[in-house]
């Protein structure tokens, strides 16, 4: 199966995508387009084979205080540019095929391009509790952020992947 990853276009039909996570599906169906084309606060990339939407990832630029980085990362003491992986989901029909990992790899490549073109030190994700092990296996490490007032929802676990720790892609 050949999988193409491309940015969402205004006329893309997202209605058939079902990850099994109601909040992620609602975001993809209703808000991904608005956020990308109206508000310009993130870009959603999606993996497609033939006409089937297999997975999506939404990214946006962000910053991170140097104090939040894992120990050993020597950085200047001011906010550092990062790429935030805001949303990631795989269609339930394509689960277990490595598409989540493929989408994270795509985000890493975006962050590497940003590093070289405008500055970027890594990739940050607000991992849902059930996804922490997935991201940890990919090399992300937990970080501590101090943010606004806690809401009535599960608290995500911010995790960071330094672009310097990613081995070069072979082939």
C-alpha cells in the first residue's frame, strides 16, 4: 500500500475518518479546516491511500522555556522555538499498521526543516495518558510545564523529543 502524506486542502472530505476517539474525530471533521484556513493556527497533515484517510496529525509553532527541557540540554535562558504536535489520530480500520509512527516521523521531518529554515529545537506533544508509552518508545521524554488553570479534563503529559537525538533517516 502506497501512503501519501499531504497537507489538508479546503475541499478534502474528512467525514469518513473514525479513530474511535470522539474528541479527535470531532476536531478533524469540524475544526481542523477552520484552524488551518481561517485562523492559521495550525496545519493538519493526513495520510491517504487511494481515497482512504488513514491518519492525521496537526502541528503548530510553539515555544518552550529552557528550564522545561530535560537536564543536559544546554540552551539559552529564553523561550525556544519548537513544533507542537497538537493532535494525532489513526483511523480505526488502519490501527496497528505503524501509521501513528509514520505521522510522528513526518512531524520530525517538518521540525528538522524548521530548524534549518527558521529555528526549531524539537517537537513537543501533549500526550494523553493512554499515549505516553507510545511517545516514550519513540524517544520523547516527560517535561514539566507551568501553564494556566487546570480544566475539567484529563491532564496531558507534555513530552519532548530533541531533534539532535533523532538518528538520520536511512534510505
